[in-house]
């Protein structure tokens, strides 16, 4: 997943598909770059107004309407991938996101203004009540999207770009294992080849375990012994608040996966934090065989062959995930340092008062954001929300490192007002123990919606990041 930078181009500059208007009945021509820049300047001011609790002068709307079957569909920000006429347009995705942002991030003093915006919104937009009624995320479960996912996954050849579009907004749990294998390129799109490829890759993993892990220490180097000991220490610390991960067999599976991966990737080896990245895969692939709450799972009910297959799937998916992010885990972790710098710059452009306060207090972004990038936010939110977040991660594909910056900016600015009231020590403690323990899918969807909106704005107008 290569680094694309904050300023990659997107197709909102393609004039025919993405037109804008500031009133439902008054379209604007966006053929000139000056008009586009003006539009994003206005939108930026609107977002900043939301963050500061000011009233909003108007709502940016985009003209293309949804088809009835797509009313609840929200597609990937990387909408360059597909623009065919029958698929959901970018326009209502922005509409929905702006509406949600207004309803959820404005201060109480803006209630009347928000009401006006709501009354002007299209009948096709998602209302906040609809979001609230769903306990596991409306976007992941609405019937139209489930039907589309079912159809896509049951085809002879899966169209990956279409699958990414659908998966970005969430995948139903029963479809997640297959979807994740496909999104990561571990399973081939052609269903006729899939079973054979998975069988071969699982056997290859077993051979690697036999070759590298199932050895006496006398046949390992000192570095390998130390690495294995560190992994053995870290496994019991992995997701400590979920009792399932405290099972001895689960920790042994983690150990085998991590050690085998580290031996086969000597450029980075094992780095603390990679242990967290295995856990979503482990839960998702175990869900094909275990039912009910994760807290009640026991891997002792599974055969050794099933456990080996699950480990293999986790190993190969971890490898695919980290292929484009390996410089996040090499010496000095330069990839993470670059993203932390970009996060700092983005926050400065979106919410200058928070950025200034953090700087005045002497707090460096690396002090709190390093863990976010290192563990991909797994330690910051309830574990039951992690797989939903990872639906979006994996749907982003090669663009994930870039989009992480926008997700984490949105995550941080959830507490914009609170942060500005804290001194250095208080901010450090607050950011190390963020109040997310009671979060539901609704809060996570808001973080992703804001991230998508800012990604759309800034990537279309690179000058916004130019200081």
C-alpha cells in the first residue's frame, strides 16, 4: 500500500459526473479550476464553522441523485474506481455526510440552523434517526447493500472495484471472511480457482511453521531466540480486555503467526504493535466456525486442522496488509513518522485553534498519534467496533496509508472542545485514555463520514494543504 501523499488527485475534477450547487434548483458550472477552488474554500469554512459551533451559511449539495435502490448506500471515497451510470454517485454521499456532520457535531446553539438544513435535505438522504435505530451500523446491513454484496460474492468472478465500493461502508459479519480475503488479494476473484489457491497457501503456511517455528532453541540464532521471547511476552498483553484472547491456544496461534511472519520478513522483523494487527483477522476467520459472542468462544472445540487453516488465513492476510506499509515497521519506523507529520498539518488546516493549543502546550503529535498508526486504532476503540473500521481500511486498498491520516484527524477532532480546555499533562492523560468505552457504531460512522468529507475536499484542492 504505497504512500500517495495528502494531495493525490481525485475524480471530483471530472466535470460531467461531479457538479455542484449551493441550492437544490440552482446548478453551478464547475468546469473551471477557480470555481472548484472557490467551492472547496466555502466548504472548508463551513466545516470550520461546525467545529467552532458557529452557524452555517448554507449547505453544499451535489446534483446527481441516487437511484431508489441505492438510498442507504455510501461508497468509497476513492470513487475514481467506478463511475458507471447504475452505481451510486458521489453527490449524495457528500450530501449524507454533510447532513450527519451538521446533526452530530454542531453545538446546541445551532439547533435551529440544523433544523433548517434538515428540512432542505433530499428525501433520499439518511436521517440521523435511521442511523440511531441500527445497533450495528445501517450502512453495513441495509437490505439493498446486502443484496448487492450477496450478488457480487456469488458471481463466477468478483469485480474487486465494485466489491470495494460496497465494502467501504461496512460488511455484514457472515460475509466478512470471504470479503476480506478477496479485498486483500489473498483469495482470487475467480470462484473456480479460489478453493485450490486457498488450499495451496494454507499448506505453504504449515510448511513455514514446520521450517521456522517448530524448532528447538539450539537451532535458532540469538536474535531469533530474543524475538520469540518478545512475542511470547506480548501475546498475553494483546487486547487484554477481551477474555477470548487470554486463552492459551489463542495466544499460541498468535505466537506462531507472528514469529513465522517476522522470520519471513527480515527487513522489519517483529515490532510491537504487529501483534494487535492479527486480532481482527483471527476473530473474523474464527467466526466462520464459532457462533455467538466472542466472549463465549473456545477454540478447544475446533480441530487442529481448522485452527491451522485459520492461522494460515491470518498469516497471509497480515502479509498482504503490511506489504505496502512495511516502512511503518522498519528501523525508526519512517512511514509512521511521515503520516504523523501529515496528520499535524491536516489538523492545522481543519481546526487551527486546536492545533495552536496543542502547540502552545508543547505536546507533539508523535506522543499520542504514533500508537494510532502503529496499531491502526485497535487500542483506542472498543474491540467490537474494530472489524467495522477494518471493512473501510481494507476497502481502501493501496490508498489506506493516505486515508488513515483523515480518519485519525476526524478521530482527534471528535474532542476539539475538550482538548482546548486542557493543559499539557491533562491532554497527555486524556489522549492516552480516550472516552470511547461506550462508543457505538454511530460514533464510528461519524468519524468515517467526516474523514471521507475532508478527504474529498483536500484531495481535490491541494492548495488547502500548502500552508
